[in-house]
């Protein structure tokens, strides 16, 4: 059987720079190929070259064949007819991949009949497509704009649009990266089901081995612009040949090895929240309702839930970035509301409680050097030692080379930026650290390192931490207690091992099913269950 | 749903009226705080003696306290009577209506030419991003910031009317429209170009391409509406600048528009005429801002959901 798609000796260049070199891939009709690698490894560029969507400043050389076509030699109009009949693509960030000014029906119509109106026949086709991707409330979906949909719904709409042309090959570039764990699992399930029903081939690009290990037929591993290993999925996972593949498989199998922490002696409560309620202006549903929490000194509390469950809203209220509609929050005897009263009180609160964001790029001033960022924080700490000495000390504490002090954020990698953000938070010696999905945007390696750092600091600094995330498998490793959120309510909270041993709420059960779905995960789950029993 | 629309339009109208009234109020006191009134000017030119001045003041009601004057004027204005010109003794409203067509032609001409020119230039610069069109956009932008239109106006009069004698010195619309439209084009072209370049890299454009749409379809369905949303948000500022520009152009080119009328009225301390002229400018800016707001609500569904 000749493969549906073959890539031979592919090279992608930006002017004189070579970004991808010597890549060979083959994908048969109806097969699932997972292309895995870290960011910058050339995996996305390769997939974009296969569907002719490389940015115009990049050029591809070598050979790509799809069915009978020589892909790299296609004219623009031949490309258009191939895309309307053969190759479809979906992308990483579903929000930005939909036009914010057009309804779902208009954008679906474009894929079905090339216009922005659905006529009678195409309206039926559109409804069928939406149902096929699991969006059953078709009328509401058709009239919705992208901002009215959740991330999962947006990605489903994009998949429906891709299916409209009955493709033989679907190219999916990190389709689940921007989604939370259970939505990720649902989207992967959906892709797998569609592949079986329609017999189409899928080329999926991802940095996360664990989400494709159960569905991929073949795996290609990319590293530094080369395809370092490829073969049957089972073979690659059980007998990884290349050093990088071994590291990758290792990272996703073992999860994280964390330093042990001793529970604090005679802990006192540093944070408590009672009956916190919040509703966004003009929203129908309460974002938070009757939330009750407490955190003891030296303790780590994990807050888990799907996206949209109110985790981040709660975090913002705990640190005083937003004010609750009702209820009380107290952190080390101070109310976050005081932040809004005067600069002095704001400062007093900031010295007790710090916040770490998910988006590392957005939370650092791009025009400030690392030194200036940290200095600014140190000057607020009332520190008596001169800031210059403390700067290198702080850098070493978060595992950064003090030489990086003169860099600006765009000269740092994602992991380094997150370390700078952590250092900035530590500068004032806070008693409470609130982290809102601090590792969700990082790949498996970096996640492991950053979590390691946080946990180590927790032990050495004797501070308490609220860790917000959706990766239950990761959080169960280091959180003393867990609180599960669903639809703005804490449905369950308690000591981690007890909760995982006997989950009470469906929300926790769902999260557990998705987080521990891989083989190693179930082993871990069994181990946890037995230790709880 | 219907009551929501009614309430919203009521709120909007009330807000517009409030800004217009506030501006009228400020202008009323500001113009009277400039030293000297119309009778002083007559005395200075020797047309009036000191005793006649007092009589004329009381005839015109200028001897009353400024708050009393405001009360009289606002009562009349509320009934739709904008008063009579102190100098020409004709109805201010009629003078304004006479002048309006000139100003509207100038403004509309400059706006339409300027927007088309700026839009076209931005599109060309976007289609050939490394070429000279992009430099044209930059140049026009710098031009519109750095070159005051009255200055260009005077130079244009010198070159085209006095040296070359191609055009009359006063009363022609061609040069002022060209000058103002270059101004508008410069202010539109750069942000529009930058926005277009940004949008072509967005995810939804890639999605559209992946669907197999043609370039032209991608441009007019996906890129242009998103770029228009940005330009419309700038429309208020651009129109405000344009109104200022028409004022100076009317003075430089001796056009009998509202701007020229207001200018002579200020020089002659013709209070009711100044009041009417400036209030008209305020009304125009407020209405254009409102139109821009409505247009962006119409284009962008996300804004509709906020209020």
C-alpha cells in the first residue's frame, strides 16, 4: 500500500537559517501519526508545510506527496481545491482560530458551500456536523459567536469545519494544548472516534506524549529540527532508542519526583475564606458561591477543577486583585479588601501574600531587565540588606544564573521567565503564595522542574501555598489537601490521600478518570487507593 | 429586548444632550471673559462715543450680570431661538444655515477622499509589505502629525494662487479638501496598515485559508471587517482633528463656512454668533462620535454583550 502522505528529506528555511532538516515521514490511509517534541523542535512547521500553511517568510525544500499530488509544487488554486477536498487542519488556540466577528453558522457555511449563508441543504449538513462533533444544542451553536463558547466547544466547531470537506487527512497542530485536562481527553476521544467512523488519517502535533499514547498508531519524535526517532507507537514507548525520547517517555511515566517535606509544627491558620460569593457583571450564573477555605502555615492546598469552574476568580479574590460581592477573606490577619483602601495597606498586604500567574510573558514588563524587576520588588520588602547582594541570592534560590540579571524577558525561555516571576514573589518574604496554574503553559520537563522548585521553597521558606491547577496527577503528588471546584462551588475538600481514595463528587471522579488515564497513572491511582485503605 | 433598545437609545440621547449643553455653558462664560465687548471695538474704531457706548450696552443687554445674561440666553435657546447677531442684526440660526453647506462639503469631501486614500495606501502597503507603499504610509503619517494644515494652506495659496495663478486665492474648495484629506489619510493609513499586518497573522485567517477560501474572500470576509473595527474606534479622534482643520482652512481660504463665520465672530466679540458656531462644532463632534460607537457595536458582537 502506498502511503497517503509521504515526506522525504524535508528542509524548512527562514532565509539562511535552517529550522527543520532531513525529515522523513509516512502516513497511511486511516492511520494516526503523532508528532512529538518540545517547542521549537520543528514539529509544527513540518505539519504546516504538509498543508501549505507555512508563514510566507519560510520556504520548504525536499518532497511532500499527498495521494497523487506533489504538495510543494502546487499552485495557489490547486491548493484551494485540495483543501476543499482532501486535507483539513485544526490549530492550537481555538479562540483565536475563529473569527470573532462572525457567527458559527457563517464560518461553517464557508467550509460547506464557500458562502457565508447556510441554504436549506447546507443547514442540514451543518447541523449534522455539529452533532457529529458532540455539539447537540445545534440552534444555539449556529447563532453563537466564538466568545460565547467554551474552549472545548470552540475546538469542536473548528473540527466540524474541518470535517465539512470530507478530508482524507486531518492535520491537528497541538489541538488540545489550550484546553483543560478533561476537555483535552474529550477532544482526543472525539478525534479518535471520527477517525474510525470516517476512515481519515490524522497527523497530530503535540508536546504531550501522555495524551496520544493510547490513540496513536505511529509516533515521530522531533528534537532540534530533526526527526530523531519514529516507529510503531508501542515500540517507541516501550523501547525508546534516542536519548531525548527516553527522557520524554521517562517524564510522562514517572511524573515528578519531589523532595519530602515535613509537616509544620503547631500550625496556625494563615488564610481563611468564608462564604465568598462573586458574580461577574451581566453574568447569569454566580462565578463563586459559598466558598469556604482555610490554609495553615507551611501547608500546600491544591484547588482543582475544569476550566470555568471559578478557580482563577477565587485566586484573584484571595489576593485582592478583585473584590468579592460578599463573604470574608483574611490573610495573616489582613483583609484583601484593604488593598483598595490605601497604598500603605496595599503594601502591608503584598508583604504577606504574593501571586504567581500562568502567563509568564504578560506578567513581566518587557522593557525592564530581570535586575530591575527584582529590585523593584526588593525595595518594597523593607529589607535591610542592600538589594544588590540580595539579587544574586534570589536568583540562585530559584535556580537561575545571576548573569541573567541583565536580560530582558524576551531573552529568557518560558521556564526561566516563570522562575523570575517566582523570585519576584519571594523577594518580599511572603507567608502565603497563591499560584494560578503556574505550570500549565510549560512542557512536561519544565513542569517537573518548576513544581520541584516550588515544593523545595515551601520547605525551606516555611510559607504556605495555594496551588491552582487542573492536573490532578501532578497535584496529588505534593498538595497536602485538595479542594475540588465545580461551577463556582467547592464540592469537596480534604486531605489528598483520603479524597483520592474515596472520591465523593462526580467532578473529582471525572478529573481522576482523565488525569490517571494512562497506564502509569492507573498504577499510581491503585497505589494511592491501597495506601488510603 | 425592545425595552432594552429603547432605554439604551434614551440614555445615549440624554448623554449626547448633556455634553452639548455642558459645552454651550462653558463657551458662554469663556467668550465673555475675554476683555472687551463689541461696543469697545466700536469705540476703538471711533464709531461710538462713551455715552453712546453705555446706551448701546444696555440695548444689547450687555450691562446685565453675566448670570442674568445666561438666564436670558438659555431661556431663548431652549425655545429654539439662538438670538440675533450683534453686528449684522440678522438671525444667527439663518446665518449658520447659510454657512453650513460650505462646511459640510469641505468636511465630507475631506473625510471621504482621506479615508479612501488612507485605506487604499494601507492595503497596498500590506499587499507589498517590503515595498515603497509602506514608506508612503510612514511619510504620510509623519506629514499629518508634523505639518499643521494652516501652514500648508498658506504655502499652497502662495504657490498655486499667487505664483502659478492656477486657482483663485479665496473661495475655492479644491486645495483645502486635498490638504485636509492628506491629513485624514495620514492618520488612518498607519494604524490601519499595522492592524492589517497583524490580522493576516491571526489564527482565524489561517483557518480561513485551511478551509480553501480564495485570497479575495479571506480579505473581505475576515481581514477587512476586523481591521475596520479598529479604524472606527479611531474615527472620533480623526473627526475631531478634521473639524479643527476645517476651521483653519475656512479662514485661510476665505470660505464662508461655519469656521470662518465663528472666527470673524470671535474677533468682533459677536457673542451669539460665537455661541452658535462653537455649539455647532460640538454637536458635529458628539454626533460623529456616537455614529462611530454605533458602527463599532454593529460590527463587533463582543462589544454588544458588554452593555
